[in-house]
C-alpha cells in the first residue's frame, strides 16, 4: 500500500489521501498513552506535591517549590484540613503500563519515520526553512492571522516541523530517561541515568517540567487543529481522507482548490 | 475485494498468527526463567510483567546504588500503624527478647535474636530509600545480609520466594530469590552509626535498596522460604497488591 507521501503531488483522487495508516494509529495510541500517563502522573504527584533538586528530598528538607494543593497523604503539610483518597496503587500500575504502550508505539513510529522517508520529507525543515528568518516570518504570520500561503498548503511549516521534532526527539526521550532515573532497580544497574541529571529528585522535577512542556504542546496543537477546521483535521487523522470540498491539511497531496 | 486489500488481509493475518505464537513462546520462557510476577493478572498485568521481566533481565546481577557518607541526608519517618502490646513489651526489654523466625523450605529452622544476627555477620551500606510518593533520603544502614541468614538456615534449592512478615497485623511482603540473595538486601538493626530507632523499624527492618521503600518492612518478625506464593494471603506475593500496589517495586 503506498503511503500518502508516495503519491505524486498532482494525482487525481476523489477523496484526498491524508495521513498514512501507520501515522494515524500511532498518533492515537500515543494520545491514549499520554492521557493515561498524565492523569496517573497527577494522581502520583498529589501524594507529595513538593519538588526538590539534587539526590534526596522530603518534608524535612527545603523544597525547590511546592504546589499548594491538598495531598493524598497526611504526612505532607499542605495547610488543608483534609487528606485526599490514596490513588497511588492503580496509578502506578497504569502509569508504567501506559509507559510501555508509549515506548512500543514510539519505536514503531520511529522505524516508520526513518524507513519511509516521512522524517526527511515532512518533518525535517526544508532547505529554505532552515533560517532564523523562516521562524520569525512564520511566527509573525501566526500573530497577524495571515491566511496560509499556497506553499504551505501541501506541507508542514517550519514551526510545525520544529515542534514535532522537539516532541519526538527531545521531550519524549527525556521523559523516559527521567522516569527511569527514578527507578531504584534501573539506577542500581545504570547509576549514570540518575547522577547525570543531578540526582533522583532532580530527575523527578525535570519529569514534571517535561510534563508542562508536553501539555503546552498539546494545548497549542489542539488549538491549531480547532482554528484550521476541527472536523476536517479529525477526519484526516482518523479516516485518513478529506472530502474534496473541505479545507485540507498542508501536508499531503490533494486535488482540492484553494482553501475556501 | 481488490488485490491491495487482500494482500493487506493476508499479511495482517500472518502477523497476528506470528504474534500470538511469539507471545505464547515468550510466556513459556518467561515462566521458566522467573520473569512473571505473582500479581500478573488483571488489566495491569501485562505492564507489570513487562516491567518485572525487563528489570530482572537488566538488573539481576548488578550491584545497588551506594553513596558517600557526605551524602547522608535528613531522614523522614514513613508512617506506620498502631503497634501491638507485644511490641511495647519487647521495647521495654530493649528488644533483647525479639526473635526473627526463619522457617519454610530450610533444613534448620532458626529463631534469631538481634545479638545472634550481629554475631553472624555485619555489613553496612549507605543507600537511598525512596518512597513511591516521591520523597527520599540517604542513610547508613547496618545489618546482616538476608542471603547469609538463608544460607545459615540451609535454604533448599526448590525455594523460589522469600515471604517476610512484621509485627503489624496483615502487613507482609515477599522477594524473589534474585532480590533475597542480593548482597544489598539487609536485615537491618542499625542506622547512621547507632541502633535503628523505633520510627525507622526497630529492632529489625528488611532493607531492599533496589526497590521502592514500601518493600522495606519495619518491625520484622519472620522470614520463610517457599516454592509458591499461592497460599500466602491472596496469592499475590504480598499484602501490597491487596491494597492496589504492585508486588515488584523496582520502579
């Protein structure tokens, strides 16, 4: 089965082909895993909403910062007169199970990225995009709400490409690294996993910062999808097709005319 | 049906069959090499089994993570339940009458006082205890390696798990032989140069430095050796899964 990117740009098709099957399935599996990791991560966080830097940290040591929220443990001083129910057991089970789903999905996706040329063709900035000016221009166009130019109808712009690359090659790998840096068994075998980050508590704090970065990405990503036609984008990422009369993604070949 | 979808159907079918066969083989091998945790059932079972199997393969023969004395940090008392009258009675005698029972699949069951343990072997380690909640501290732990006590009792080769019990009612746990025989797994009676304080598990705590803190049970009274965890509690390996927590706590 030819992937979307292998279809010549001017191919005539009644309904245009959008994201390849593999991209769509890995996208939603990643979303599912991320959602589970986020929810269970928050549940685990509220059992100790204090963050530290270095190797060790507990309520008897000064925190780097504290979330002033109720906790699920009575041993944490929160200022609230009540303790939330303990959800850590299933949260930890699900957190690690979802992490496995994410890792396997990520591996399949990475192999596809390199093997299919999707990375080189659609994610790595093109020659003309590799300049500081390309970034500032694209940012300026976003803020002025300039309509998408014809050259961007068929492909990701430089900001999209850069964001996806950062998420795929920096945020998720660092997330897995900082997660493993909190594992006493894994760090027993590979101590550098933790010590390179400054210690176990630093790893935990970075793990949280990375969560912020990924949530920020999710918010911007969904906002952009909504601004560009939520239904059409969802169809492109689920069914993989667009109706000819609908606004289309700037990624793939299409026979449709200009955006209405 | 056009050629493209038929090909897709065939390859998908072949992949599914190969996948199922691969999984069945993997399951048999995993069972043989002790890579399946006792709490492998339920919706979290696959994730738990993957974690346990991978960490066993990667970490079984690795040491623990140790720290210099300068990194010993402010400790924190993890909460524990109300201790029974027997505990306070023993405490009044400075725990001289405290006994650790060693039984099960051993040739000579033992009943050891803290002094007996001290006489057997003394090891100290500076390791971090990390709670599943997120906090941690580093302390010096002084005690007798569990593996030496098991050897002293003549543990039988068919033993596969070492369940351990404490004076708190209903609280128990178990280790696989890899963790039980690990030199870092310590029957701990001293901490930071002195006796271990009551809040930290006096007179005896099992330190499992390569797992999360809840495996390090305080107020230890009994260790046993078994070839199956089926008849201990609900057969899930420890009281933790009964409260919703994983038996294996390497992460």
